[in-house]
């Protein structure tokens, strides 16, 4: 059975090879058919010459190529058969084209073959074909950039052709896109009206969105405004997503971010709305151009503070002024050549923004929304990335900051290396910081503040700074209706918290008492009208 299968496969696969082997008589019969007056027989002969690669037909084809009509067909076949006379025959055909049925088309076909052979001497007939043919359907627009590059004398005519084709040809939308691409490449200064019109009005969906890419290529200065316009008007949901995504990633300004965020709410397509909302959620402002001066970035960040305040992504005015004052000081430091102090100020700005954003318990007027945080925090980070870092401490430096990002004084700091050595006191530097001196790669660190302590583990102990941050804890006193208790004389609550003993937290004002504490679990006691009420809470 196996032998039979192998034999059968051999017969099947060898058959086409046998079919290619023609006798000389069969070849001659096909060559003679090239002179047939029967169009069908003549056409079949051409197909067989190509199919069986009958090079013996070259003399006959070269003779027929000089007779006028169908010249391009013969020249194409001669190219495939390897004739060395195609170029000269094409010139002969052009010179004698007036005797053809369609001289304009003959010259066009032959000129196209010449261009493929690297001969641009007859390229003007490509332009002539476009200008004289009512139908442009068979016009090869890809010839134009070759003519532009090789026939300087035809530059203006070529430009006229490609612009007319891009704006008026109503055949293949893909070739209109090719024309637009040629314009963007060869005439970027004149491309804007054509590409803008295509992005707005091109009926073919794919060509329309490809026009957006070409506008990126020529660096169109008003592209963000145009994209905002098209985002609302574009009929294809997936393209609306592309426009919104590009606005965020390529032009991620405050204005564009806000526009896309607000647009997403009204997006009619559920999938597209979900995709755009996800891009808004994960959005991070684009890093600035590396050539932009750091001083300019500080000015931009100051302006961002004003903008996010206007958008109500930050409150209040006093907080806004505080942030701008920090940045103004940073700018002055940098202008005076003190980049290290500038870095400290920018880091203070960033920490303050971050802490106010995260401090959800704080009911004072200051706030930063996620939208404001994105622009203030990340643009501060881009400035920090440019500024030199202070020399690393060879040990572990530990400090404590409050919820506003300001350093405060801790009671003590201890660290743990191993069970053998146990807990040890860190060195008090007298400036609110503590130094852990150890040879271990990591340690546990315990911060003491207001009678409580917080412990963290696996802290890198070499060339590192670790910051503990307190929380501005708020304890509220509300009446049976759920409203904060007012504070007339004698109508206040007294608050305590437990840290090895009951400690004083404070007295409510307008129903609320505040205190900076380490973020751990506490028991709180509210005493009102001599009656205590205890509650345990993580902060």
C-alpha cells in the first residue's frame, strides 16, 4: 500500500512538469498564431507564450511591437521574456504613436514602461495622459513622485496633477489616499487644505482616518482643534476612539484631557465609551520636550495651578497661592544657580499636592481631584527628573512628615536588625531626622510619635531615606439627625485616643476635632455631657 501511494504522488506531481515541455513544432504553432486575424486565437497565443516562457517568440513580438496598436501588451511580454530591446522599442512606439487608434494611451503605456526601466525622457506623456483623458480610473498616481524626483522641468505640472487627483478623483479611495500621501511628502507646506478637507469630508472611512495620520506627519499646528471638532462629528465609533486616544497621548494638555473626559460621558457607543473612559483613567501627562528649559517648565506648572483651580480640580484660592509661592521660590533658587534647593521646593510642592489629594478625612476647603493631581504631580516629577539629586546618605535616614508634607519632630526612632541584637535606638540628628547605622541590607524601623508607634519592615538600609507620614485624623460628633453638633458654649465633645493610656486628642469645634497621628489602629473616646463613647478605627 505504501509503495502504491508513493507512485501515485510521483505521477501527480510530475504531470505539470511534463505539461511545460513543448516540442519545437508546438512552440512554432503558438508563435504563428500571434499573426492570426482571430482575436481570440491571437490572445490565447500571447497567454501561451507567457505561460511556457517561449523566448523563441521574441523576434516576432519585437516586430509586432512596432506596428502600433497593442504595443504595450507586446512590450510587457518582451520584458518578461528578457528582451534587451524593450527600451528602444518603447521609444519607437512613442514616435510612431499617431498611427495608433489611441495615441495618448499608447504614449502613456510606453512612457510607464520606460519609467520602470529608469528612463524618464518621455515622462511628459504621463502628464499628457492625465490632462487629456476624461476618465482617470486607469491613471497610475504612483508615477508622479518618481517624475517629481527625476524631471525638475515637470515639477509644476506634476504638482497640478496630484492636487487635482486628490481632490477630484472619485474612483478608488485608496489611490486618493496615495495622492494625499504624495502631497504630504512632496508639498508639506501646501498640504494642509487638502488633508484637512479629506479628514473632514472623505466619504471612505479608512482614507478619512488615514488623513489624520498624514496631518501628524506634516506637524499641522492646529491639529488638536481639528481633532476635537472631528471627535464629535466622526460617524465611525472605532475612529472616534482613535481620535480621543491620540488627543490624550499626543496632545495631552489640560484642555484636551478635559475635553475628552467630558466627551466620554456622552459617547453613544457603549464599547467606545468604555475604551475612552479607560484611557482617561490611565492617562499620564506627556513628558515635555527635552529641549524645553526647566525655568519654562516651572512657569508652565505655575500656570497649571491656575488652570486646575479654574476647572475646580483644586480648591481653595489660599491653597492655590501657597502652591504657586512654593514654585516661585523654586524658580528663584534655580535662577540663582541653586538647583539643589530648587529641587527641595519642587519636591515640597509635589508632596503637598499628593498629601492633600490623599487626605480624604480632611474637611478643610483644600482639595485636589484626581484630574488636578495628574497634571500637578506628574509635571512636578518631570521637573524633578531634570534636577540633580542630593548626595546619597551612606546610611538610612528616617524622618517624619505631617499630612501637609511638612517635616515634624518625632519622639524617637528604633530599628531592628536581628533577634540577637533586638531593637536599637537610631541616632537623633537634632534636626528632626534620625540615622540608622547598620551593615545589614534591610531592617525594620519603628517610628514613635504622640505616644503611639508604627512599624515597617524590609526597609533598604543603605543609601536610603524613609519617610513616615502622619494622617490628619478627624473625629466627629453628630446628633441623632446625623448633623454635626454646633459649638455654642458648653456644647462641645472631648476626644481622647488610646496609646498605652488614654491621651488627649482635642475638643470638637463645630462638631469636629483634628489631630495628626501615625496611620495605625486606635481606640477613640468621645465624651459628651459626661457620657463617654468608645470606637476602634484604622486611620
